[in-house]
C-alpha cells in the first residue's frame, strides 16, 4: 500500500495534537515561496540522463522497466518531476550504477534538507488520484464551506478563496477525473464551533452533501484518547503511479514525506482509525443529528 522513500534520514511527520490547525486550509499565502525549478531535482535528472545515454538506453526502456509512462520519465530527467525511491532503485540496478543514483538522491535530501525541496504539496494534491484526510481539530480544507474557511483564517478573504479553490479536484471534469477522497473526521470536530452557529450548521450539511458524491467518503471516528490519531492530523496522497506522499503541518514548518518509515506509521494509524470509524451511512446520520440538535 505504501510507496518507497526519498532516502536519507527524515524527521517524523506526526505533529503534536493541535499543531495541525493550518492544514485545514494549507493556505498558499503562508507557504514559503519555492523556485519554479528545483536545483536538486534538476541535478538528479541530468545525472540520470547522462548515465542512461552512456549505456545507449532509451527513455522508453526505462518507462517499461519502471512501469512509469514515457512522458513521466522525461519529466524526471528534465527536473520537472520527482521520482520515487523504488524508481531510482530499479534504474540504478538496470544501468549498473552501483548505487550512484540512489546515493545522489539520498544526498540531495539530507542534512540541511530534511524535507525534499522538490515536494510542492499543492501540486501533489492536484495531481493525486486519491486522498485520505485525517483531521481531529477542524473540518479538512477540502471539505470546508466558504464561511467556515473564512472564520478559520480570521477573515483573510484571499486565504479563504485559495483553500476553496483547491476543492476543484473533487469535481474536476478533465482526463484525470475527480480525485477519490476519504475524509476521516474525529467526532469532536462536529462540536467545535468555528464562526457562528449558522456557519457550523451549513458546514455539517456540506459534509453530508459531499458524502453523496460517488468519489467521496466521509466517516466519523468515534472520540477516544488512546489512538495514535490524536498525535496529529495528516493527508495521504496516492499518485497516478501508485506512489504515496504524506503531508502534515506543524507549528514550525510543513512536512511532506514519502519515507517508508513515516508512511508505515501512518498505515498503522489509518488501520486503527478505520476500525473506530462509523460507516458512511451512520456517519451521515450522526452529522445530521449534530447539525439539528447542536447548531440549529
């Protein structure tokens, strides 16, 4: 279920409870600006191209070997797309690189760069085919109403518009189709007031509406204090090539990772959360009940 790693040591991505409040929007205005091209990604791509051409091997061969499309291989070599560790390991072995590509990839991601600088979460989110969003403090950004979002960002209309704009992936009508999304929401989130009572009622009604879409599931996780989900909220993205990337935002910085150790922690956490979650139908009933009894 889980993808390979970027390599090198990385910090654990599970933040403390309550530190993930900003994930609810992943507000672009709060993100650090990143260069349009990553020097690290370009360096890796160029080296891979040199080694491939030195062996007289075509991109199509690499694509067949790694089960990645030809255009995606081209993007990796041109520094426009990150590669998974499994991809690098296959290519390194096929090119008889003796671990050179693997080591290069690891070197680009250690010491001063605990988070790969080529990770750009908004782009990852947009390209994902499936997202699992776990949230224990607020409604996830992809499910927020404009009123709820505006209250979360303290009236910053630009930030609210940015997060609402991200929701196009839920209903997009292009060759990719809408993303499949699972919202796992802690029960107490339904009772945490954000904005006015009318805002809360509208937000819970929005959750029910979203759960009716064929590509979206909403499940309420019953409140308990002894599961690992209490340690922090996160989002897990599954990409077209079946690789996975996880995102969490702490009080210090956002963390994006595809390290197997991190993803293994999230895998176990998700299993536990799903075991304590209500079915979608039961979740709708509970959400509707709270909307009427608490916020009307």
